[in-house]
C-alpha cells in the first residue's frame, strides 16, 4: 500500500518571508525517514500507512505551534492499495510521456 501526502504548511502571522518556518516543517519530514520531494509550493511524502502520514502532519504542526498564532495547512492525500514507490514512478511516467510526444 502507498499513501502520498502533498503538504504546504506555514504561519500567517510572521510576515512576508516564511522560509524559516517552512524549513522547520521540512526538517520534521526529513527526520521521519520517509521518501519526500520538496518543491517551491508544497512537499510530497510517501508512507505505507495513513497513520504514519497523520503522525507526520501532527509533528509538523508541533514544530510551528510554539511561536505561531495562526497556521495554514493545505494537504492532499492519495491512498492506493498494492503499490509503493509512487513518489518516483509518477514523475518518471509523465517525463517518459513528455519525451516520447516531442
């Protein structure tokens, strides 16, 4: 089984530059040991269970809560039975189709 999470989490009460807070959440994700892909607008993480994903989301919130009064978290969860390694395969599949169509 595979659970993909795309998450964007940041405070609203810290001004224009939020990279220090995004870095806190990304540190939690990195320390989880789960495969992830960081991009400018969100981070995608792959786990084997929904419980792992929910625990990771909780830890990201905990990393921001001490000095953030308002936190926004946008997320998408894609659950699929019988498949893993999708964080890499999904990108590779699209890239292969792009290269063959041009």
